[in-house]
């Protein structure tokens, strides 16, 4: 499935990431404090370019990551992104990053609802997971509002930014959505 794909909500447009987005993405992804729970914080615009080059250009390919940018329809600016890891034919993992000045406006929920609907109803996925740092209370609240259930807490299972950190896995099944 080629990436002419666009998901629209009331306030947002989600479309596949592209190389020309690098500067806009860098503005919010390089904020180390806001993104302290992320595994990747770019130091240069070139780092973003390298990241974009590694992302799959096709959606729904097992063992790849696909990335949407989140665009505010009113301003036409990129305000965040949603990553989808296609684990296998039946399962996917999602993650969301939002610019600091866009927090608390419901954009992450709105974007993730559109992506989850697409994954379950168009791509017919069985299960979607989210891997979250247990200190990231806002992301935990977000997935819980979306009716994800906590399935596991792994102790010091990820080595991120030079230290071992815990990981919590939340999940939802298609029949629960």
C-alpha cells in the first residue's frame, strides 16, 4: 500500500512523513525536556533527515516503522508525529510525540483515535500496544483514556540515553475498541 494515505480528523491532518519535514520536526523533537521519555532526540536537522530516511515508505509492512506527521489544519504546521511499528500481520505498536506548546489541547487523543481506527478497521489489526516509560504519566493517562489496559511492567529492560529504564506495555484488542 503506497503512502498517498491521509487521515483527517476535525482539526488534524495526518500524512506520511517526508524529508522536507525535517526542519519542522526538529523544532519539537529536539526539545530534550519535553521528550525526555523518548528513545530518540535529534541533535541536528540532519539527524531528523536520517530518521526519515530509515522510516518505511509503505504502510503495513511487518517489522518496519511507519511515521505520520500531525498537521494542524488551521495553521498548516506540523505539531507532532505518530509512529507505527508493524510488529507482524496482526499486531502494531503506536507512539506519539507532540510539540510542547500543543500539549493539553486533545490533539494526541484525536490523532491516535484516527490511527487506531485505521489500524483496526482498515488494516484489520488484532492488537495494538504502546510501550511507555512508567514515569511518563501524561502518556499513561492518554492511553488509559483510549481504553488501553496495562499488560506488563518490565524492570530495567531498555537502555536509553545511557541508563537502564523500566518499560510498561499497554494494549488494546480490536474487539475492545
